[in-house]
C-alpha cells in the first residue's frame, strides 16, 4: 500500500531518487520548489509516493500557477519543458490520481503533466509540442564534419568577424540583457533577472550560461541544463541588429562543442511547435524530432490549453508589447509572465 505525502526537508533523498530514474531531467530536482516559491510566489505540491517501509517509490513535482488575467493551472513543470511523475508504475498511477484529485478539488482550469514519453495513465494527451535532439559523437572534429559544408561556413562567418563566446556564471547578467531585449522585440514578457541569477546559484555546473560577443558587447545568448548524458538549450536569444553576423550559429556551435567536451551524448534544442521557423532552424543541424507527451485534465473534461499569444483573446498583447520602451517592458514583464505556465 502506497502512502502519498509531500516533500519535507530531505531534498537530498528526493534528488537521489530522481537521478536513479529513467527519464529524469533537471526539472525534476528539488531545488525548483524553493526557487519557484521565492521567485514567483506559487504554491508547490512536490508529491511523494512511499511504500510501507517508508521508501520512495515515486515523485511528482506540481506547481499551482494562479493569476486573475490567465486563470488557475496545476502544472508539472511550468515555464520549462519537462516534468511529470517518475517511479514505479503503481507509484506513477497513484501520483497522477492524486494530482487529478487536487486539480478537481481546487477547480483549476487545467492540470498538465509535461512528460517526455508515454505514461501508464488514462488522461488525454497533447502532442502539440515536440523537442528536437542531436546525437553527439565522441569528438569535436567528428561533430564538425557531420554538420556539412554549408553549416560549417555559417559557423565560420561570425568567427571571421571576430565574434567570441564566453561561458560561466558571470554571463548571467549579459545573458539577461540580450534575452530581455529579444523578448521585447518578439512581443513577449520576459522572466526576471533574479530567476536566472538564482538558477546559476542553485544548480551550479548543471546550469550553463553562455554569450556571444562583438568586442565587449553581448549580441547572442543561451542558457540551459545538463543532466545525465544530455544538455538542453532551454533559452536562447540574439539581437536583431546583429543578425547579418549570424551570432546564433556560433552560439549553438559553442554549446554543442562544450557538450562534446563534457562527454555528453545528446544535444537537446528545446521544445517548439512543428513547422514553425524555430523548428526549421533546429532541424538544419542534422537533428531529429521527439514527440512530447503532455497529459491534460481540463475542468469539466473540456479541451483546455495553457495561454498562448496565438489565442484570439491574447493576440493583441504581443503587438502592444513590441511598442513598449525596453526598460518598461523589462520591468513589467516578470509580473505578467509569472501567470503563464
């Protein structure tokens, strides 16, 4: 008989269990609970399933995202690409049942479990998102040769223009300067600088921040997480004024090169919508698509999705946001985006 509880003070036990499971990601780790509670003010339910001896059999990190503008959601995990339950089949089923009960009892608009693969549950599943991955060889030169002549020339161009790449926790602020500017230009509210500073502080070497520079000016940036044998580029941006220098090509190459040097075997370009421009960019590297399995329970069993700027009710927002002065958009963004899981 399994006993369901919530994560207490033993984050180390939680993380040991997570790292021992197939399909675990950096987004299952316990550090997300205090980070989300402190940065966003959202209530977290990090559920545990334990056997009669008290041993962990399964975990499910859940976050309650609630705002007057966008509604009330229960998501594993919001703001990122993966989550969902880990553990034995019986534990996974028990945890998903508990999550469904929490969602129904509190009247959330949508319960969403962002899983990477299929689960032994009967909830409806959405395949509207994919991720794109590239298998990495053991040597940088092999990777370079595998890319083909056209891609190699596109990478050499920014190098010939004198662009350089820097990695490290000291790149968080330059990263944010590029990221916030790019998000404003897209018409999308930005996350806070504090979020990325806390990620760098709490995840250490598992969180990578890198920027492409023209001289001392950051012109492209990326950040993501390494776990197991994989690296995921979770956020990436470049400044439109420097597009002719193709800094984003050098950015992705530098992250791939670093992943090979760290003996990782998979480069994950992050989630996207099939057929859109970002999908095409990610596929040009010789990568392949992986279908995502996002399990959903809408209120009243209706069809519901998390908020999107493509929705008619929200479509005006991006057009207005692009017109805001950058300092104003950067200041206002975190208060809005906290409600968009």
